[in-house]
């Protein structure tokens, strides 16, 4: 449960003057007692406290350091708004390299956007936007993007909004695990538990019926936990771009995977790379919690390889006693659409959606960025620790 605004403000004590006044070289914007500037590493404790208080979360400073300093730290920045030495707003910008029609460009994914209620809808919100956009351009970022339910304010701020583009699907693979967890939960009333159990039972039955009609994939592929070559994922997407030449996707190089997957301090991933000889045909990154598992990223060159990999993932998750599996991605992208079609044949059903918003800062081909079909985005753009 989130705390009320009054409770949250009482919990957040004014931060020591020395913390903010010890950064004379920081570029600042401000109106009256309000100041906007780029956060430093020394402020991690206070920034985490600010978010934990409002969201009743348990984020740790090392998580903040990992997300904003763990990869390309010189291209990362975190905007903070202070009023009379009290944090009242934040907006993070994570540097992520994209491939746009094959070209590698720097982008910033926006995270941790929070402005306390009494400051919303005021001039300070515009000042924050101008500040972080200026910073992004200075650091060489070509575009900004985010997953968010917000649409009206994003449109006012010049973003292209792909409404409902990021779609989530879910499948129940172990009803007993789900039921046991639901009955132990103190989060729901008895009536809510009955309703949710009935819903999960129907999902389980639906998947069981579809499973009986599935044609098992061939098994002459090899699965390994690491790519055979550092360039295999790049080559994999190069082949996909022959069918979708304007595709936009995260550059999954070794540095990115080390940061987001292998060194993730919050989620433990299992990596799958499917080969036919030396050719990478499919891959996935999967995180399994106590009940819910996430297929964070999943793509394939050929449907047979996709079927083979999905079958292995589900088998492994059953052994780990996962109850449900979740996948999210941009259903408007043709490559991700193929993944959704495969998942639906295996009993996955839609359960939520959110927006993808994009703003071109200085990329010469803005038309490519403004086409929703080009964005080959999945959960790897959301997983980690985000608020």
C-alpha cells in the first residue's frame, strides 16, 4: 500500500544543507526556492529514501548505483528537484545504445519520474523537462523513450505516444503453486481470493486444452547459456533486419548483457541461446521468482527454433515450481508479433498494456523513430528495478 501524501512528507526529513550546497560546480536551474540540478552519487541514500517513502518500497542505494552508474556512467544523469533543501522531484535517464536500421545510436530511457502532488501541473514540470533534455543533448543522446501509462502530458511535451503498444501476456503453468500462494496471501479478501483463483483456473484449463493440440518441435538444436561468439546477437538481428530493415532494438552487446543481465543485483536470470550448428536461431532471458516467472526477452529467426526454446523454458520453469509466466513487448512490431502469436498458441492470454513514448532529440531520421512498428521492444527495456 502506498503512503498518503501527508504521511510521505512527514517521513521525508529535510536533507542536510551541506549535501546540496557542496556541489558548487553543478549546473542548476531554479525559480525562487526551487532548484533543479544533476544528482551526484553521494545523494543516492536520499534519493532512494524519497522513492521508498512514496512507494512503500525497499530499494537500496546500491540498486540506484547499479542502474544509473553500472553502464556508460558518463552518459547517465539523474535530475533532482529541491525546494528549501527538500527533494520534491526526480527523473532518471539511463543510457542505452539502440540499433536504428542497423545504425548504433545513444538513447536515454526515462525512469524514476516523481514530482510530489503540489508541484504537478506547474511551471516547474516544464523546467525539469527542459533541463533533462538539454543534458541529454549535451551527452550525445539522440532520443528519449519510456514505458508509461501517461499520454496527455507526454503529448504536450512533444513526445510521440504509441498508446497501448506494450502488451503483457500471461500463462498459468502450475495451478497448485498459484492456489497455494493465493491462499497464504494477506493482500486479498476472501472474496477476492476466490475470484482470482477462478480466473487462474480458467487460464490453466485454457492452456491445457491448447497444449493437447500442439505439435512438438524438432529437437536437433543445441541450447547453451552463453553465446558462442560476442557478435552472435548482432548477427542474429542483422538477419532479422533483412525482413524488417527499419527495426529499432537495444544493442545487446557484451557490455549491456553484463550490466543488465549477468550483474543484475535484484533479479537472477537464466540465459538461453539456441543454435543450429554455429548459427544462433533463438534466444531468451528468463527470471523465475517464487511464483511468477518473466520471459524478459525472447526472439527467434525461425518458428521451429522458437517452439523448441519455449518448450524448454516452460519445462525448466515447471521444475522450478513457477506458477505463472509473463511476457511483455511491443505488439505492433512485426518481429515481436511473431513471438506473441507463438505464445498465444501455447496458452498465453492478454492481461495488461501500457504506452511507449518516444521523443527525437537530434537524430536525423525522425520518421523512423516515430513509427511504432519499428520498435522491437520487450521486457528487457523494463526489467531491473524501476518505479
